[in-house]
C-alpha cells in the first residue's frame, strides 16, 4: 500500500496500526478492542507480507501513492518511497521482493493498466503493460501471479504473469462485475477465488471448472490451513468467515473491527486484518481458528 505518515494511535481508528489479538470463535467480543497498538502510516489501500515480520503497505490518495516497508511487531518503518499515483494493489514475487504493483487508470479518455516491478529499496525495475485497467494482483503461487483487469461494460479477466520473467499469458474471462481476486491452493489444486454478485467462486485457471458458494463477502485470503477466509459485513458488525473446500461452506466466523477491509496470510496459521477508513487504517493479527462446530450461514 502507499502510505503517508500518521500520528500515534489514540483510539482504535486514529492511525494505521498492527494489533496483536487473541480471539475465539462465534460470539466473542471484537478482536480489535483493548489491544496494544503499533502505529504505521495512514491511508492504507492494500498490503503484502514479506519476510522477517515485515509487510509492504500501499497507501495514499488519487494524487500520490507510497509504499512503506514496516516491521509489524514494532511498527518501525524500514523504507518508504513513492510509486505511480494510479497504483491499485500490491504483491511480491518472493518474501524478499521484488514488489509487484498493479496500476490502472484513464489517460486521454482511454483506460490503461500495467504491473510495475519495484525493488524493496524503492527502484522501479520493470513495467509490464496489461490489456485493460489493472485493479489488483494475487499472491504468488507456483511462480505465477494473476492480475485482475477491468474491461468495458463490467467485463473482467484474470491475466497470468509468469515469474521471474514477467511473461504475460492470455487473459482468462471471469464473471461480469467480479470484485477481488486471490490465488489459493485448495486440496492440492490451484484456484482463482473471487466474488461475483451471488457469492464466492473458486475457479481452476486451466479448464475453468468452478466451485460456486452462496457465502457472500469480500477480499478472500488463502489460509495456510487449506481454508479460504473473507470479510462479511452485516448491518451491525463485520466478521471474518472461514470457508472449507471442496464446497466453500462456512465453518466458522471471527468478530473483527467494524472497519475491516482486507485479509492477508502471513504464515504460522495467522492472518493480518486490514482495517481502513478514509482517514486511518489498522492491521490486526488474527490466529486462524480451530473449527469445533459449524457456523450457520
């Protein structure tokens, strides 16, 4: 994410922070309350985990974007540098970089998109054009990432990018109006996981075989326990829902901040929860739950 500096946390939403939290399943109090906060820059848009308890955060506004490398156990900022102002998402080739930044916008009344490769020191290494506006990039799996591109009239596609060559593959059509895209390994098979108007879909990139779930939510994360996690919003609160293959049935829910927007797998059965408002953001560590009973959905 691109990030600008922010004041220290005075309340739950006063800055971008990392919260160490213990949670339980179903009916627990909010995981983000009454916890020690580690401040980080505000304006968070997206993040990607790196090695040694670090995370790269993209943040900013339509006028400027920044990437900050942060130690999420101490809040120390290792490095911060500006990137293209039309940046929309971030991932990494490996836990040591380079970073992959998706870019999408409009120039001279025409949409454009690209993936930019950035070293952790802040040097732009390469620019790879995309066939349409790039609005996000998945985590790496099997030396491949997928870029979510938005075309005209709600058309959506996933474009595979081979690593480290950055070779672009042919677009894979997705459902109209798709939001979010992640690359998960479920029961030993790679799936593109996204949200359409009906719920979550897990689709094999080769062949197009799809699992369609009635579970709704946003911004899937791939747990290292083989499950898929996502944020659900109700009228009163937000929760993280855990879904299990092969049918993506909901098996557990975790109460989270009312500002929860995105999730990231950081290993050791732990997720990072990104909480964001227009003026502030937080990161909270969430242990992946031990499922003891099925959550009704």
